[in-house]
C-alpha cells in the first residue's frame, strides 16, 4: 500500500472515531439532562399564572390525594379552593387598606345591653347589608360616646368583608381634603374618592361648625351619591340643629332632604361607653360614679 493511501485510510478512521465519540457524548448529555417532570411543569404553570397558594400546596395535596385515593377532580377542586381562599383574603386586605378604617370594629362586639334604646330588629336588618343593595343611607344620631362610630365602622367593615368597596372619613377630613384639592385644581378627581365606593362612612358630622365652602362640599358629596350609593353617617346633633352646623340653612335643608329620602335613622339615647369605663375605674378605687 502506498504512503498516500495509508494516510487517506488513517484520516477516514480518525473522522469515524471523532463521529463515534461525538455520538457517545451526545448520548451521555441526553441521559444526564433529564426533561422536567410533570410535577415540575405543573408548578411552573401555577407560578406563571400567579397561583402562588396552589403552587405552595401542590405537593401536600398530591400526597393527600394518594393517601385518600381521591380522584383527580377532587385533588384539583381542593387545590383551587386553597387558591380561591387566598385570593379572597388578599382582595379583602386590599379593600380594607383602601377603606382606611381607623380601628377594626364588628357588630358582634357592640354591647346592646348597655344601650337598651337600640332596636335590635333594626340592627339585625342592617347586618344583612340589604341597605347597600337598596342604596339606603344609615344615619346614627346621639351624644358622644354612645357607640355611633362603633356601629358605623362595623357596618362598613361588614360590607367590605362581603365584597363591597367602602371608604371611611371624618366629616372634617372630607371637607379639608376637598378644599385642598380644589386649590390644587384636582377637586373633581378627589371627589371620586367619596362618590365611588358602595358605602361611604362619614363620622362626626356636627362636632365642628362648617363654613359656607365646607357646607357646599358636603352638599356636593351627598348630591352625587343620592340614590346611587349608601352613606353611613354619624352626628351628635339632631336634624333640627343642623342649621347651627351648616353656615347656610338652605344648604342644610337640602342635605337633610337628600339623606332622609331613603334612610334608616337610629337615635341612640344612652350613657357613654367611655364614661362607663371611667366609672368602673373610679368605683374600683372607691370613688363615686358619674353615670347613674
């Protein structure tokens, strides 16, 4: 065999060996790099869909399904129920943050025995939240400390927990914020804060007198919500005294007219909860109670 033929044969053999090694390397890479399992792909799908709770409980629910010999439908239903519960809780937290309640109060916490003037049937009816669907207002009147704010906040929070969008503000903050927005040229935008929610809780109307501009802001808010959404309002003044609260008697009359057109009015006549706690502390010290 000539030298040229020998070199050609060696070159062919070398190329064949290289191809064989390459094939072995490719085969090894395929074996060493396994494809994602169905479980891994499912977790990736859940993560992509932002179903975090379902992804976190996937392994536990699959194991539970195997132990209980549950059907795929049962496992899927439980997994989606976990995600749905987490979503509802997250949305409720968001609604409560938006509502800005100063404290968490519930209707169950209200001491009805201390306020016997309250009609329990009326309160029970309000707790059904039918007033929200009927776009009915709730007006809570009475002296300081009798629980008006407690009930107003509790009704608002109950509506929030039921899925409604609500918002809390004091009357003083409402007019101050709208007046400030007016000076900045954003009053129309700011007014949506008070007209958008299904339930607007306005606390402490009447504690401070309102000038003409403030009275106009209250009137605009009430007018824009009239027969469209509910207002839960507390005041230490009876309606006959509202002329003393608002600078303009005509505006006061117009506000009362719109509020009462479709409303439940609760007039709480009783002692102050705060004074009760003070009296209890005084009696514990051997002092004299201020509330008979």
